[in-house]
C-alpha cells in the first residue's frame, strides 16, 4: 500500500499539537512543519542567510541561531515582511517534508500525518487529504496564547489575525476535533477521528492502538 499523508491543522492556540502528540503516542508517524521550519533555518543554512540579508543581522542571536522573538515582532505586524519570510522558509520546509515522507514510504508505512499550522493558507489542502481541523473557542485560544507564550493582548491579536479565521478552516475540514473540554475528552475525540479516518482509507485502526514512536 502506498503511503497516504493526511493533514492536521487548526488555529493558533486551538490544541492541534496536543492531538498530534496523542496520535504520535499511538504509533502514528507524524511530521511537524514547525519542527521542519526550525531545521530549515539552522546556522549555515541558505534560508537563514536569505532571512538575514532581508531583515538584517539583528535577527541573528549571539549563538548564530535565528532570534525568533525578534523576527516575530517584525513579521506579525507587517504583512509584506511575513510574505517575504514565508517565501524563503516554505520551499525549504516542503523539501524537508518530502524527504521525511519518502523515508516513511520506503519503510512501508501506510499512513502518516502532516501537522501544518498554515495548511489552508499555503494551499496544501489538496496535497494532504483528508484534512483534520482542531477547533476551540476563541476566548480559550486567547487565554492559552497569553499563558503559554506570555503574549500581551495586541500580540495575541496579531498572531490570530495572521491566520485564516478558524471558522473558515472548520467549514473546509473533512474532520473536526472539538477542543472545548478536558484533555481526556480531547484524546477520546482524537481517537474517534483517527479510527474513522483509518476506516475510510482502508487501514486497520488497530495498527495505531498501541504506544509507539512515529517519525517527527
């Protein structure tokens, strides 16, 4: 069976990483676009050089790594700057993702999940199907962002505004996981969606009914 890769996305603070972590624990191979983005801008990379050339050397820390906080303060308040950054990072991430999926396919994996925060924004919904969206009340998302990242209200607003409205992602989704209760309830709903997805694709859900280590 050829490898099938489905997409996992949501809005910032919706809890998609918690879903991804749970599925990974079930043994589902999972590739994280955010992790690949960090790999893509490692010291010495072409992507980091391009970012430094455009935004200036002040976005490079004393250790040679990208200063994400400094860069974030720029791009989340400047649409053009964010467009330029995406144009540098996204192609590098796509290349890394393709390599990861090739590894999984060579190993005989029938299914993998690609966690992509901006899946709809960059037009990947037709490449990685079906698409699962994690939904959460906006007030809860704002509270999570403020507590998790220590962001002020204006920073939270800017990060939410930088993404497609979560309601639109939910409308487009093939599967929706509601994250409006306990972590145990989120796991239960995540299990139900993964099982339904497996059944729809002709894959035995029991394959992912045990603790394992997916590629991430």
